[in-house]
């Protein structure tokens, strides 16, 4: 309640308000947003998607605008509400003011922000117009960081200038790409469509990813491949020992450079843009309501995927630290290749030494960014820049789901070691040196893929013993042991991810990847596959039952 003073708040509420005040000063947000510090501030996020589908909520918001802004007409209030619905980037009401009116400016127009500022928080919350406080805080922090980094790189003017230099026929596509990367996608999705889309994404996750931890074992190869040399194996062993001896310190370091979060896990299997469009809670027996995001996060947690993803990113952060320190020393000794490695991460030897002396990564943003880049190039976290522009449209979420992972893996992991081989050829290195990245890939990705497949099959056998209704004698759960060497080899290559986005096209050419469906069904995603099976009478209840459909 922004009408209450600090003295009227509980201890915890007062601490939260104090932290937000310190955050504003520490990040110099007044300069970023070109605004003044708001007394008794707490982020307010309009429940935009609920309002857009509910005329009664729109009326309530318009009434509050008129009531709390002297001289504002009902017509102007309704126009303000309509403008807000049309621009979801302005759903965060304060601490989000745009610094201009350009095409690529982020945030809520200042004049509009002033109107909402006059409405007490309690009145908006009582009317059901605001998202939950925790969601608002997360949005505020993410938005503040995005705006800060955007401004450091020249902001809206720099983007507009760059796009204006393109041929006229390419400018529209570039604009769409920027909108997708910045999350400014505003599709016209009805409430029913959004509900089906949201829970369809969750259904695919719960019925397809129960054993994803085993399939993700090749992720361990990422930091070694990104290290680009056989010294990566030595660092792998050292960092693994360091992690288990100093778990808290390793986790704190990864958190300091910003590579561990719940969203890092979600965005591997749900695009970041789709996360913002997931809505539509359902009531469980007993009256408790759950949202699609809650179910997805709970699933990731209970299947071990959340722990595993955090662990791999924490581990990669430690590998990144060793990589920088090793090549800083070699670069100082005149090693040209090490100098190139640091150049690729936009960091200098002097910056690394200064950071290592201070042990304060916050005071050295170039090093912090280099470490974060190393992690993201080791353990994939798909984003809008790593998929076609049209794939960022949330209306296509059920078709595109899981495909971003193949694109990102192909670009960062597979593309990474291929680019390193190419760089070595350009440097005049011999065949042995140029082939080293390929050898690293073969000696890490393939064994880990083999281990993952074997553990997956063994786990299925164990579940068949435990779960009611199934038995280890029902079918052959160890199919890999009966495969011919050529089929097994291809299966391991496919599971290792080396085919990248080309794996998505396999059902078009390989009957074994169609699972009895026509060639066009598989590329349209698991939801279309299940829909086709339902129409043809081939859908079994087991196919839509989590765990059972994967054993």
C-alpha cells in the first residue's frame, strides 16, 4: 500500500521497500528512466492479459483513472486503457517511463505514467487489476537491467540509426527481429486460445521431459568444448572437485555473474516470450489454484531438471573463471591464440588481472560479461536471437516448443567448435591443430550421449518394476543393446545434438523418426502429433499420462 509510511509497515515490508530504494540509487535508475525517486515505491504490474479479455476490468480501470485524475474525461481514460492494452511493454506502471517517443523506446509514455501514478495501489489491487507482487518485482528488476544495458549501447537512437543504414526492403524484417529480441511481441490472442496454448505447453513438458536429465548429460561437454583445448579436461576435473568441496562459494560466484535463475531453466524448454503469455489458472480439489508456470517449475524441480541445470551452469561459471585466468597468463607471455580467446570475449588481460586481484566481479563489468558469455556459450539458454523471427510469436508456441533448443545448441555448441577449427585454419595452424576441436567434441559428446541413453533405459526398467500396471517383461526396454552398429551410431549422433537444427527435418526424410505418422506431422510438434493420433483413433490414454508414456 503506497499510502502507508514506513512506520506503518511490518518489518519485512519495510526491508523490501528499503531494498528497492537502495536498488534505485545503486543502479542510478533516475538517470536511466529520467524520473524522480518515488516515495513509498513498490512495483505495480497491470494484469494486462486478463484486462484485455475482460470489459468489466477495463471499465474499472477507466473509472479509477477518472476518479484519481482531476479533469480527465471518460473518453481520454478509455483511450489510455486501450493504448496500454495495445502496448504490453507499458504494463509496469512506475519506474518504467520511456525517455522518448521513438519506435524502439522501451517503457510507458511519461504522460500516461503520470495518470496511473495518482491511483492508490490498494484500489487497483482490490479491483483485481494488478499481478501478484512477486511477479511485479521480478518484472521490475528484469526491466531495469534491460533498460540499463540498452541505454549503455546507445538506446533507441542507436538501433534506429543502424536499421536506417539497411536497404529499405530489409528494414521491416530487421525491425521485427529487434521487437522479437526485446520481447515486444503483441499477438491478438483470445482468452481461450491463450489458456489452451499455456496448458498445452505444460502438457508437452510433463509428458516429454520426465527423463530429460539423462538426455542432458552431453551438456557437461559444453564447458570443455568452449575451453577449446585439451587443458579443458584438466580444468574439468579440478572444477568438479572444487564444486563438491566449495558448493556455496561456487553457487555464489555463479549468482554474482547472473547465470543462475529459474528463468534459465524455463527458457530451455519454453521461450522467454512465451513465459510472459502463459496464463489461465485451474482449481485443484480443495480449492487451490495453480498456474501453468507453477506446474512447469514444479515439474522441473521434482524431476531433478532444475537442480541439474543449475549445477551445470554453476560448474560452467567455474570453468569460465579457470579459462580466463589460464589464458590471461598465456596472453601476457605472448601466446597469440590466447590473446584471440580473450578478444572473442571482449575482455583484456589487464581487466582480468584487476578482477583477480580484487576478487570483486561487480567492480569489473567487462569480466562479468565475459564470464556470463562463456557460460551461455557452454550451456545453452535459447533466446529470440537464436531462432527465426516468426518463431517468437506466442501463437506458434505449441509448434515451436523445444525446437529453440536445437537451434541454440547448433549455433553455440556445434557452431562453436566448427568456428574454432575454421579460425585455426585461417591462422595457418596444421591439420592436427585444426582438427583438435572436432576431436574434443567426439571424445566428450559421444561418450556422454551413450551414457545418457544407457542410464535412461536402465531407469525405465526400474520404473517398470515399481509402477503399477507395467512390467519389465512388457517390452524390450534395452533397445540400444539390440541395435545394429550403424543404427546405434546414428542414434548416438542424433542424441549428442551434433545435427543441430537439421535434426528437426529428419521426419521429412526418415520413416523411423515419424513413429507411424505422415512426414508432415513430426515437424509441427508433439501437440500436432497427439492431435493427429486422436483424429485417427491411435491415441492411447497412456500417451498423455506423464511418466507412463515414456516407458
